[in-house]
C-alpha cells in the first residue's frame, strides 16, 4: 500500500482513522502469515444432535447452529433443569460458564463489581489490531461518562420529537408492499425500516443507508466473535470504510458548526456538543467502537423483533385475532415480542473474583455468558414461557434489554418503532401470512432471521 | 388512613393508602398509579420506577444508595431528590408525603 497515494486520495483531514485500521489489518495479516495468529476455523454446518443424547458436560451452547436449526429451546431447557450454571471447557471460544436461569442472570447483570464487561461482551474475541472500544464493554466509571454523553440521542424527550418522522417513514415502506404476492419480509420491511431509522439518528446520507446495515452485519457476525460466517479480513475492510465515512461526516458537521449553523439532534452533533466526547475523533478506536455499538445496537435487535412479531402471531393465530379485536394491546404485545424473540441471545462477562452461584464456583478470570434467550423462557420466573401471549401480565419484566448499568440505552426507541409498525400494519392489512419456514441467522449472539416469506391480505 | 400522594407529570394526583413495609413501587403498582414501569420487578436494576420525593420528605425516606445512584444516572430527568421507588420501604411516618413522577421512565 502506498501511503502517499492514500493521503492524496482521501485528503489529509480524514486520513488517520482509516489508515490506522488498514495498518492494523496489515499487521494482523503479517502475524497470521508468520503463524503467530491461527486462523479461526470456519464453522461447517452439521445437524445439531438431539440434546437428550448428550452427556451434560458435553453440551456446548456456543454452537452457532443451535439457533440456525431452531434447536435451542431443548438445549437451554436441559441446562436450566439439570445444570443451570454450566461449565463447557472445550468450546471453540475457549472455556465458558453458561448462566441460564432468570434469577441468576439478574444477579450477574446487576453485579458489575463482580463481573466485568471488559474487554468484549460477546462470547468470542476480535483480533487485537481491531480492538475498538465501546462503552458497553467498559466498566464504571469510564462507562458512565461515555454513555451519558450519547444517551440523549435516544432519550424519550428526543424520541417524542421524532415520532412523526418515524411514522411517516414507516408508512412509506408499508405503502410500497405488494398485496397477495409473496415477498421477503426481512428484506423489504425489517431491514429497510431499521436502516432508515439508523440513517435518521446518525444523520447519515440517506441514499447510502444500506452501508449501515452492511457494517452492522459485519461487526456483529464474525466467526471468531459470535460464530458467524464473516471472515476477519472482510471485517477489517468494512471497518476501514466505516471509519472513512464517519470521519467525513464528523468533519462536515464540525465545519457547519464553525460556520455558525445550529447543531442538530443527531448522534454526531450530540457527541460534538458534549465536553466529554467533543474530541472523540482523536481517539479512533473509541470513536469507531461507539459508533459500531450504536449501529449494531439499533439494527439486528429491532430488525429481528420486527420479523419475530410476525412469526409469533402466525404460530399463535388466536393472539392475532385478539390483537385485531383490540389494537390497544399493541404496547403490551411489543414487550411480549421482545421477550419471545430475545434478538440478542447473550452477553458475556469476566469474573473479577471467585463467585459462588447456584452450587458452582466461578473462578476469578472465568468467562461467564448470560443467556438472555434462556432466562426469558425460564419456567421458574415466567408463566408458560414458550407461549406468546400478547396481553401477558408483567410482559415488561423480560431480560432482553439486560439489567443494571448496561441496560439497553435504546429500549424506548425500540418500543416506539415496534409500536408504530404494528399500529400502521393493523391500519392497512387484514392478514400477514408467513408462507414458508423462515431462515435463521448463523450466530450464537444474534437470534434472528435472514429470510421470511410472507403474503399480505388487504383489510 | 395514612397516605402518600403521587403526582403525575401532567399534575394528576393519586392519594394511596400506606401499607407499612411495602415498597413505594409496589404501593404505586397495587393502586394502579400510572407512570411506574418497574421492569426489573424491584431489583434496583432498571431505573423505571423513578420518583422525585418532594421537599423535606427526603429526610424521611433517606437518600439514594450508591447502586441506586448508578441507575438514576441513566435518566436525564434526575433531580437531587430522585429515588427509585422500589428502594423505599413505606412506613406510617410517610403520612402526607408527596412523590412526583417524571415525564418519562427510562
């Protein structure tokens, strides 16, 4: 790579960050060539065995095909019943503890002084050369400072201002859908709507919004981090491209402010107007990490809840009837969708000291994975947990947003988006029929859909 | 009867009877006071039962613990007298207390 050309091509003001990623990529490749790094093995899909045929110690819920083949429920039920705090010593992601019951997950999530979120919150690890820093993977007090700088963008007050815009963009998407003709709900609705929302929040060029989707899928879908199918080289290239685009956006906003234009309510404007983060661009790994966090956080999650709700109502048709008869159930149903789907299956921690939990001793330094997807189906905490019940009592008491200081920052935005979606859907369509088995994502982290064919009927 | 009054953000008042020993959060929920979500069910782990205790009553309820402050930091409507209602144990001594609800729960 010729650095002089790169500088000339991109303009000196925006070179540092993409360059740093590219340099990191070169170093990573060199180390791999020299055999210092081993290539993370590609996951090859095989049939997930019936859990009852396995010895308890051999159960490995990091297998990314558990969700893809939709076999996860029986696996986690067995762990919850027989070994709720379970140690798997040989996974491809290294040894790890699984926490599978609601109450134990609440305990781990609450006690950040016992369980650290650093350096990653997914089961695997990213290469050192791409160790972006994000506040979800920081402990207090640094976490608190960074989170407070950005949480205003999704604070309810800001959202109230945005509700009209969210609704009109939702209407546009829904009005373009065909009637009585099969189409992919994931692509046409879930991905499209979340991409539009992200572009709005970030004030990102609207016509390039698919890039946000691509980066998010890359950042959340690495083989070494979550058992996905993306390779590390692609991840480096994607992050360099993302760095380039966001550096440009940052500089453009800076120039506008310098020219006396009023600041917006988008994320970058908020970062620039806060003392704690106004120079964030000078810390490339933190800058990139926090943007990646907000993109992934606002993308896979809502996307898969948008698909999951449709699927749930098809699997539980009486609930669909109940909903059509009483649309005032939408807000409660939104919480139930988020529980039933649990779009992010886990969060991981590292024990900071020895901790006794449910009869097991977790040693200092051990990796601990809280399986929200399991806790949300825990019969001990939730009545008939496998049932989708739109007027469920206590529907808000689900684990999908996490608890404690890392609780999902965008929870109110997610609820708002889903509420508006269902209000607008019920106003337009008499039925949304899932006409084929949906395809599930390969991951142990993102619990979602890559394809779901549906057919709409007029009201 | 000993009572506590919740005042919603729009000014609507709800006077409810004190059942000593019950948390302020549970008292609100059991009496159908709107605006308390209580997503974590009283574990001091979500911040969605935020109330602002009026005036001198903060000395009766006591101020927020360190864990509680950490959760309260997540809400932009935080006030000096902010508390999580699940962390307040009600007693007869709170007769006449006023707790204001924020516009939004986080």
